[in-house]
C-alpha cells in the first residue's frame, strides 16, 4: 500500500468517527510527520512510495486514539502558540489561537502605554522593571510567550494544579526563560504580596450546565481549567479580586472570557471601584473575547 493510500484510509476512519473533515486533513499528516520525523514537503514527495515500516504500529494507535476523540495535541504531545512549540498533556488546557490576543495586547501596552520604562523610550525586549503575573498558567503558554517577547521582565505564574506547574516549568526551560518566571502553586494570587504592572489570565469560564454542549474532544481537557460554576463566572470574579488587590497604580489586567459574557464583564468590573474596563476586543470570529482592564491611581 502506498503512503497516500494509508493516509487516505486514516482520514476516512476519522471522518467516519465524527471528526470534521478539515480536522482529519490536518491530524493525519501531523501524526505521520511526527512519527517519521519528516516535514510536510517530504510527506507530499513520498506519497506515491510504499508506506514506510517505521510508521507502524504507532500510527494506527494514534488514529485509534483520535477516533475516540482524544485531542490531537495530547496525542502528539505539543501545540504551537505564539510561534512557539509547547508541551501539552491532559493535565493542561490546550492553548488556542484566540488566547494570543492577550499576548498581542500585552506587547502593545508595554510598547505604547505609560509604564516608567516607556517614558525612557526603552524598546520592547529590554525592560528591566516590569513585573507581570499569569493567573492559572496551565501549560505556561502566556507566561512563556511574554517572557520570550519582553526580556528582562519578571513573571509570577500561578496554578492550583501541581501537574500543570510541572508542564509549565518544562515549557519555560524549553524556551530558555525559566530564570525569569517564578511558578507558584496557589489559587489566583493568594499568598503573593507582590505588586504587578501587568496581569494576564485565561481563567475557566464555561458554565457547568454547558458540559453536554461541548465537543467530545474538549471533554478530554481538565475540568478545572474549563468549568467555573453555574454561570461560568466564579474564576473570572476571583481574577478580578486578585487584580484589584495586587495591580500597581495604572497597571493593567488582560483577561479572556467566554461567549455571551460581555455584559457580565461590564457588571463585574463595575462592582470593583479600583478597576476600569477600558475596552473589549473581539476575536477573529467577531466574538467578544478579551477584556482590557486598568487599575486607577
């Protein structure tokens, strides 16, 4: 059997199991390239050749796992975010493209807003005084990406999951920023006395009652990183409380939230006089997704 025929048969298996065709078309070549150590160009060039023996038995095992709706990122063990490759496991939420909006906004704030370093026209990549926090770091995708972009800054990254902290540490070491990130096993910023110029967070925000509406693959991800009470607002409230307590004057909070929660964000921020909602940014699908919040003086 040719490699083309092997891959085509695998795609049909995934589609028959209910995996969307566009996902199957991505997952099958990803599995093959990962196992064989090839790039996509090599895979295409070899498609008329016999299927390499080295593909099995791992390829069939991975296809079977994907048929069971296990996320492809968990199967291959990594996912790209902000142009960086992150180790992932079932202990952490899989990084998603829309969360990159937080990194974009953070870099913009550092480059253009009123931090003391900005008054000296210090460029991004050379800031010594900026203190940042990442609440609920998970795989560390936000903390590591920010450390990668903003050299010299210090970041405190928290998570209640010891297993998630372990993955985040690996990713910090993988991208050589572990000397600038302190990982703390705690909820929100509990027990941390520092004052931060910038806080980022992608908290759980799915309503507990929405569990049955989620795609099967999503249910493989850790429940603690997905669900946040009856209205999906428990963790968002916790992040806002932490920001009101630990943000420096004129500091910023950048936080992701869920579909249909825009009015809740306005209300919850309004209940905290120390904070001001500057604006909400939509994702690429036009869905309100990222809250840009500032602390007053």
